[in-house]
């Protein structure tokens, strides 16, 4: 079964869409002109207590490329280094965090900059999140950005 279409955060499978009537050109265009940003609120719990609640939004290809570019260090001579995977993953979380959500308030908090000796919000992420928490947030970001396990398997075949 191939999952490839989202409808109100529900996944519509290939079998379900083959039974539906074909879409008109006007319906296709209307769907493409709509805002395609998908959001999901995630709670980070430690023990029985919610420590952080943040709203994540889907990432565009441009945002993913920005995260990648920001995670490649440059030497003094301008030569590019190798991609820093940890920093890349933090940039994805930072860029996917919705403005105004608790996450942005934490990432961009000057008190945390001082406490952890960092200069930008993306660097706070590694200090306040555990590795597993980052992995779960990245799974959510991938899912709402259209990357799913089924799509990956389909591309491999």
C-alpha cells in the first residue's frame, strides 16, 4: 500500500484514491494554490511532566538546503568542510519550529545563551534536548514535510 496524499493530517492510501472520482483541473489548481504548510504540536515529556511544547511546521526544500548550508563549516581560507550532522539536525529543528511557539521562546532565550555560552538559538537545542528527543522531533518534521518510510521504500524499488 502506498501512502502519498495528506488530507487534514490523515494519510490517504492509493487504494482509497483509486475509488475516488478524478479531480477536475480547477480542483487540482485550487489544491496547489492553497497553503501547503502542515503543522503539528509536540510535547516533550520527561518522567510524567511536560517540559516543552512546541509547534513544528513542514520544511520546504529551500529551508532544508539552508539547514545543510549552515551546517557546513568554512575554514579561514573559505574552504568548505564536511557536513556537521549534529548541527544539521539542530538547524532542521530550529527552522521547523513555528514562530511564537514555546520552542522558539526557548531556542532564542538570551538567558539560555548566557547559561550555555552560545550565540544563536540553534545552539541551544543540543543543550536542552536529549538525543532521543531530537530524533523524535526530526521524525515528526520528516513526516509532515512529506518524507515517509513508504515513500523511501517506493523510491528504492
